[in-house]
């Protein structure tokens, strides 16, 4: 009896030792940080991104997590609401880095908050990906920063050129945008692109993000009789109010809106008549077979079935970008932010649900860290989005050549 017991205990010890041996994977949690507006006028940007990153993480966790050099990593998102306020953003960044011990922050929107976040991430070697606009958010001094999704520096020229083809007699443009880094960048990007085509900016207006009455501002703008009214980086709910009030004041001309990433929310506020002839470049009909891939339609449907609402463009980009980050971790067998950042550029191009993706535009930023994918121009007609055309940024075209959406 004693001998049998000894044999049993010996076998049990061997099994336990084997289970923790070099051939098995121990389990750890890789915490990914997020902070973005989850409430207020800009909330759709933050909510869509947080859900996008979470969806990508859920897909990996469902397959057992990330396997890095014998360790299994379960991915966990810790995200906070910074209310699109820079002071909140800086405080939350410190909490994420110093208390939550994150080495990756992958949910962020609104340029002013991005600038605040990077004051913390840059000095702590934290990988920082975002949708925030602003030239200072990418560059050699912040080598771990990546933008997931277009900013004016990637899209304004192509976007305004497309509008000029549709309205060849357009000679003037008027812009209205938030009074912060994102707002200035969005408006000035379109103004700069318009000037190249001989379109003069006759009004450049900025408003505070809590503003709700735009009649006085629009009166000044419409007195200039602009051929194109540009809402630049207005959030969806605010832009809906601007469209509604401009229509009530008699403006029936074409509207441009370079940051409108989920127009359905704006149409609910403005009404379909006020949104007629509104042109977009970061929101298109994801379910149309024209200029979309089946994989995109599948993932967007999965999102809408789960959350019972449409998906913001920057949320889709967050999903795509985070999948690229995690695939590079697996490829190089490291979660070191510095190594992953280098791999992001070295291992491109990427086949994604948006089509081919590269990180580029080093001509503007000094580093190729801006996500580039086929840009789709769309139009609102009778309250619905219609896909009109697409184009490739020169950096993307150099890699993928004369790529076209399969039809």
C-alpha cells in the first residue's frame, strides 16, 4: 500500500512539474489602455474605437490569446472617458501608465487630448495609436505613435479634387470647425487643398465644442455666398445641428465634411433634406458591393448585430490597426513596444477588410506612421449614403500599383 502510494505521488509530482515545464505556456494578461470621449458630442469616435479594439481582442482571446515565446497572453482593455478635455486626458494617461502599468494605449480621439496623452506616453516608451488629428502627433520625436485612419494630411487633396470635378464652377468655400487642434487642422487642410485648385476661402469660423446655436456664425458665413460649405472636423451631433440650421437659413448648396465618420447620427438631427448633397471621405456605404470588400461587410454586420447601431469609420480603423499590432507581436514574438513599432513599418503591406494598408506619409511627418488605405468618396442622397469613387494615396499606390476593388 505504501509502495503504491509512493508511486502515485511520484507520478503526480512529475505531472505537476511537466505542466510548468519549458514546453508549456504560462498565462499572463496583456493590458491595453484606452482613453477617449465616451460621452458628449464626440462620443461616437471614442465608443466606436473602444469597441473596435475590443472586438479584435475578443477574436484573439477566443483562439487562446497571443502565444509569445511560450507564454500565453490574454488581452484585456482598460478604457476611460476623457470627455474630449485635454486636462482629463493627461490625468488619465498618467493613471494608465503609472497605475494600470500599460505599455500600449490604443483608443484615443480628438487632437487636443492626443497632444496631452503623448506628454505621458512619449517619455515612458508607451506605444500610442489614435485617430486624433494634428501634425505634431506623428514624427521622429514620438517614434511609438501611429494614426489609425485618415487625417487631412492624407485625404484633403484627393477629397477636394473630387469635389472640384463634381462642381467645376465652384470658386469659394467657407469652413466651420471646432476651436481646437483637431478643428484647426481639419479646416486648414481643406482650405490649403482648395487653394491649390483656385477655390478661395471666404469664411473660416471656429466654435467651442459645447456650442449649440450657430445662427450668428452661419449668418456671417452665408453672407459671403460660398459655393461649398465645409463642416471640417465637426462631431456628428454638432454637425447635424449646423446642417439643420444652415438649411433653415436657406443654404441648399453642396456640403463637405472631412471628419464625418458616421453620418447616420447627423442625418437624424438635421433631416435628410438638410443633408442632401453632403460629401464625405471617411464614411461610406459599407454594405454596398461597390468599393467594399466582403470581409468588411461581414465584420460591420457582426458589429451592428452586437451593438444594434452603425459603426464609426475610426472604430473600423481601430479594429484594423489593432489587429495589425497584435499580428506583429505574434510575428516577431515580442510585446516590446519599440520592437513592435519597428515591425509595423517593416512588415507591410497588410491585407485588411479595408483593402491594402500601408503606413506612410513620411513626407509630411518625417516618419511613415499614418495609416493609408483606399479612400472612398461618398454622397448623401435621399438620406442614404452612395459610394461614388475611390483613390489611393501616392505612398499606397507605390506599393500596391494599380489596385482596384474586386467587383
